[in-house]
C-alpha cells in the first residue's frame, strides 16, 4: 500500500513540474513574441514615417519657395494683405509689427486660433509647421523681416502628412497601440495620435514599463532621422493571457489533486476491504478446520446409528433413516465450504426451494407457504450450498412463529432476487446489524444459520439483505 501511494504521489509531482514548466515556457515565449511584435511595429512605423516625411519635406521646400517669391512680389506691388490672398497657395496672411496685426484670410473663423498658436510657438522665429484646424490641414509659415513679421497660412491640399495620420489611426483600431508621436529635437510634437485625449508620457530615450490606471504600458522612445519617435503599447492582453494560463494551471492542479485524493481514498478503502477479507478467510479456515473434525466424528456416529436402526420397527426405522439422511445432507453441504473454488451450475430455482420446504416438512405446522416461481426459472450456483441458504432462511421464518411465508422472484440486471417474506416475530431494531454475525441469535441456538447464509451468498458473488416494516423480508441476490 505504501509503495502504491508513493508511486502515485511521485507521478503527480512529475506531472505538476512538467505542466508548470510547459506553461512557464509558453508564457515566456508568448511574452517574447509580444514584445518582439511591438519592437517590429515601432521600427516599421519609424521607417514608414521617414519615407513620408522625406517626400513631404521635398514637397514643402518647393512650396515654401513659391510662397516666399509671391510674398516678396506682393509686398512690392500691393502692400495690402487682401490683395495677396490666393486660394491655391496663400489662404491667409497677417503683417505683425509691434503687436499690431493687419491681415486677411479665407478662414476668418479660425483667425483667433491661428494667431494664438503663432504667439505661443512661432513669434520671432523663421519656422514653419503643420497644424490641423477644424479637420483641415494647414501649413503655417512665419517669415521675420527687418521691422515686420509676416504670418502665412497655406492649406495642405495634398496632405501627405495627414494621410499618414489617417493610416496610423486605422492601424490603431486593430492593434494594442495606445499612442504614437513624432517630436522635433526641441520636444515639440509634430504628430500625435493617442487613444486617451492627447495623453503622451515622455520618459527619455529607451524602453520603459509604465503603470497607469488603464493598465501597464510598454513605452518606447527613440531618436531617429533627427526626430524623436514615441510609441506606447498596452500590456493588458499579455497580462490576460498569463492570467488565463495561470488559472488553467491552478484548475489542472486542483483537478489532479482531487483525483489523487480520490485514488488515495480508493486504495485505503481497498486495503481495508482486503484486510477484512483476509481476516474472514482466516476465520473461515479455522472454522473449516474445526468443522471438518466435527463432521468426521458426526459421520462416524451416524454410521453407527444407521447400523442400529436395522433392528427397529419399520415405521420408526423409516423416520430414523430420514433424519440421518437429513443430517448427512447438511454435513455434506457444509463440507463444501472447505473447498475452493466451489462448483457452479444452472439450477432450477423452484425445484431447490420446494426441496428446502420438503426438507423442513416435519417442522411446518399451521404455516401457509405461497411459492410464486416459474417452472423453468434458473439461477447459477452450487445446488447443495444454496439448499443450505434457502433452508436456513425458511427455518428462520418458522422459528419466528410465522403463520404465512411468501416466496417470489424478480429480475434486476444480471441478478435474480429471491424474496422470502413472513409475518413472524419482528427482530429488535438494535439487533438487526448483528443478524448475520457468527454465534449471534435471538433464540436458543448456535447463531450460525444466517451467518452461513451470508457467507454462502457472498461466495456466489451475491448479496443478502434484511428489512422489516409490517412484515419481515429477506432478499437474496444471485446471478442467473
């Protein structure tokens, strides 16, 4: 038993470590692939944007030259901002001198926003930048001259840079990217796409793991092509995957733990059953050895009685011989218990029951016995031993002063149930559990009858049950 438990426990431990190692490797492999995907996306985005920016810079350079030429010409010829407007190139122009602003635009509704942006970011600088106002992309160009600054607004009709933004927005909706931004060397965003309303944490060049209320973020900052690229990925899908695999591991550990407990319990139960059977076999062997001696001595005495009966009168001689035959039959059937295994055969159930009734005919007085069995109904077993079973059950009813005994059968699966119901004296409730134990009796007898019934039925792989309500009933389960 100890070896079996150690073996099962060892198998469980090996399986646990194998399962844990497998899940650990899968989790780490998935994490590496996940991070690798982030880094690949970042490199791909950077390269894509570089190509877009190079194209756009070439386009913008030509455009700025044209704007500068037109402004230089316009100042000399018109001097008025309204006359310098051009739908194809200049959509807005403002002359700014000592905080005095004079200008004109095709988009007067955006003028306050444009001038506010100028004061915050462009004033005093020869710079140009892209902005998006009311979903319209514009190029804003500030041109400082000797005593005046000229602010020019030009709509980006080709929109290369904003086309790239649309592409990135589409990619965002199908990935774990939370934000992406391109900053100039001074840290001013040239492009920002974020799922959280302009959320853009800056931690310095390198890789960072950020903890936010929305979950952990894999944050990358890298300087390339004279620009700073920033990208953030959600680590929640990775955490969810790890959680699911961990829960799966816990489930398997619990499942196999419960299975192991069940196996341990089954082994313990089997060992107890085995020990009980071994004790019963030992007891039967001892009983068998004792009974064999008694049987031998009783047979010798019966032979003597048989010789003496020859001198009796015919009537007494017949009764005496019947009793001797009866005792010999019981002794011979008991002697079969000492032989393993027992011989089995198909037996006519009705015949053997009637034979048991006939065997007890001298003890049957004023008892109505009703036998409801089919003529060709059969069971499988040893005829002599089953004779002892049925005889002892019927005799038990007679000794309980029963006035009526009913015997019938029913089928349940591969078993035939033989029922013996009588209206005799009830067994005290506290004595029922001891009914089939050896040397227990509520009458003045040895108390071996029902014990033998139980043992013989068990040898036949059957069961015997007792219950009582209005009447008492014995149920004997035997295979057909």
